[in-house]
C-alpha cells in the first residue's frame, strides 16, 4: 500500500482563512477508512479528528478529501492520518508508515489572504461557445478581404470567407436560444491570416472583422443578453510581419526589439530559421519574457481591452510555453482592473502547474476530450477504463478548480467530433449528454450543435452551415443546456461515479436535496443495469426522468449487487434501468428535508 500526501498546495490549501481542504491518495483497491487527527501545536491538549470520506477511485488509487473548519484563522496546524484496513489500523505521518502515533507530523503553518484560491463565481458550471470569427457569419460584406470566397466553399489554410464581428452580433439570438453563458472567440486582432494567430497589431481589430467600436458593441450586446465575452490572447509569439519583428529583420542587432526574441544569428532569415518560433512555424517568432519591455507590453494589452471593450477575460494561447512568472504578474494586473475577469490557459496536457491559484483560473481540458473521444466516438475503451481516466483527471485538480474546467469535445485545432464518430449522430448525442451533465464548463465548438463534420485544419474550420442545420440535433442541445439551468445539481453539484460495466457508465450529481443520475449505454445492444442510488429510497419525495417525464421506482439494494469498485459509497437503493442501444437516461430525485 502506498499513501500519497505532502504538506504542499496540491494536498492542503485554504478555502477561507478559517477553513482548509485536505487531500489524500491511497494506492490500494481494498476499502480503507481514513481519519485525520489534527491540533494547533501551541494547544497540544486540544486534539480533533475528522473522517475523510473516499470521494472516488481509478484503476490504481482511491481519493480521500474533506474540509476542516476552525474557530479562528487556521495556523500552526499539525496532523497525521489513521487508516483502518481489514488487517488492522496503522498511521501515516511525515515519516511514513507507523504502527503507533507518528513521531513526525505534517504541518500547515498559516494562511495569507492572497494565498486563498479564488475563481470567478460566474464561470462555475457556465456553458461556453467557441467561434472562429472568419467562418461564423458574414454580417458586413463591405469589409471582406479581396480574395473572399463564396460562403460554403471548401476551406483552405489561406482563403477567406468574410466572417466578422457584425455577423456574430447578427447571430447572437442563436447563442441565446442555445443557452450560452460565455462567448469565446479565436483572435480578432490585426493579422494577415484567416486564423489571426500571427498578430501584427494587438491594439487594433483586424479590418476584415470590423473596428474597435464593433467589438465594444458586441460585448455590450452580449452583456445585455446575460453572456460574457472572452478574447484570445496570443502572447507567446507574435506575427512575422509585426512592426517589432520587422524592425529586427531590417536593423539586425541594432534594433531596439532585438532582445524581444530568441535570435540565433544576424541577419534574420526565415529559411533556414535563425530564430525560435512556436512549433517551428517561421511566421510566428517566439517572444522572450526575460525582457522587461515584452512583459510591460503585454500587461498593457491585457489591461487595454478590458478597459476599452469591457471584455470578461482572456484565453491564453500556448500558455504552458510562457514564463510562469509572467502569468503571475499578468494575473495580478488583470484582476486589479477587473477582479471577476477569467483567465483560461491553453494546454494539451495535465494543467496543474498553471492552476495553483497564482496564474490561471482554468485550463482547456484536453484530457477530458481524449477520454470522451476514445469511449464515445471511437469505442476503443470500455466503461471501466473510461471511468478510471475521468476520475484520474478530476482528482488531479483541486475541488476549487473542478467547477471551472473547460470541457470541450472539439475545437479549431481538432477533427470535428461527428467525424470522429464516423458520422454516427447517436454517438455524438451520447457524448453531448455526458459533457452537458458533467461537472465543469461544457463548451460547444460552433457548428457541432447543428451536425457539422470535418477533418482537422482546415476542414474543422468550415463556414457555419446556416442553411442546412439539423433542427432535431439543435433542439437536443437546447434541451441539454436548459437542463443545466433548471437543475442546480447539474450546474453546481458534486460528482460521483456510481457504475461502470461493459459499455454502460453512470454517475450522480448532488446539490442540496437534489440528485441527478445520468446513465449511458454506449453500445449497439440493449442492456439491463442496476444503478446504485446515493440516498435511501424512503427519503425520496420525487423521482422522475427529465427526458421522458416517467417516474422511476427505486428498489432496496442487496449487498451482492455491488459492482466493480464502488463499495466506496454507502448505497441504500437502486434503479433498474432497461437501456436500448445507444440510449441514455437522466433521472432527478429530491429528498425529504431533514429536521434538526
């Protein structure tokens, strides 16, 4: 047995000055009861203890978490763990395994106010929509580039179609009816390409998209509809044709911008490369954040668009390739202007390094997408493996960050999900059910809601097909987003995986007296499953399928019915589910309010 806990921010941190959150991982498949013993080292005679419930498991670990409340500021806390197994009890302290009270304890010394991790409340559980502006809608043909192609023609990496900010404004009713809370747009600043990730002027809207006043008006209209707006900040690199880099091309080492970049030799040449770039792409020279002028410039950019257009946050491109000390500085600057501004990092890996409370509020959760693609779209993993990967992802992040994880199943950098499904809309619907009922922030990539397909760039960046929308699929997505608004358990509830077997996965979301159960059969065959419940059937005053409206009768559970590894929860009853091929069920229960 291996116990994993360190007195670091990954395992113990402050929620408030008088409340701590404690985490522990145990590499063992057998049930273990865990208790934390703790006290103030200046008050050794006042010893407290608390049960740490098991909140989840994956293939190799069980996860234990709890909050500790204190009558004063949490400080000078010493603690160790008592673990009860079938073989008996043992203790875990700073020195490791002990058969009696440890000689060395873990310690938590003090809570500084600025160390308390906070993310904007509006982001928790919000529904997002990502737009590639050049391909969404052409609202003003007068600003079209000279080589604009007819809407609906085949996309390439070079051609243009005239999508702009005016077009987005015209289609805001579509987003509002879809139940969108946050609009995120890929870059809108001046750049020669259709994607605009090669910025030449960070203080100007690209003329083919409109003007600064257009952005101001778009943000205003979004706010009036209850939607936030997040812009794409490409601050890791800059465009080859930016005035800063062109000055270096012209003047070489004598340029005042020479130390903005990683230049290997002069004169600067793109072929062969004489400078560092993002992804070795010569049109995007990498910026050097050791240089104070670079840091000052992008702090100004970040602040400028919040002050000028009242945007609500930044999505930061390839954030894991930028000096983390700059992001600390950037966070302080942005939050000083707009405390509720949201900072989202692009990363394709585990993003914990960016989520320590001093840099980002969230990361683009490609770990989520990878698992969803492998289970729902490709069918390459079974439900147990899928559950393990999802659980490992969830518990890798602190419970403070989980409600704001950016959970997309597609983006401008990936093959469309429907294409990954081989065009099977049933698989897309099941993935959407999981995404929209899961914890965090579900994200729709423009067109997925109407059945658009396409391989990776450039086909995933087709023009929005407004004339051929799958109205049935669109209605389905609208129903899912409305459920998140109607059911607090889906937007704000705790997550518990409760069943995985073969092709069937099930989980529960709990908030207050409400619990929503989601059961999905990702198979072409019908199955019967007994889905455990988290409450006693005698406590339930209402249970109903939110899609069919039918009542579902709970039954008492039998110990022999415990499946897989789910003895970590105390089940009282179960639902018997008859699931057709590629079928799902969403059932909500409400319990009797307990009398004190």
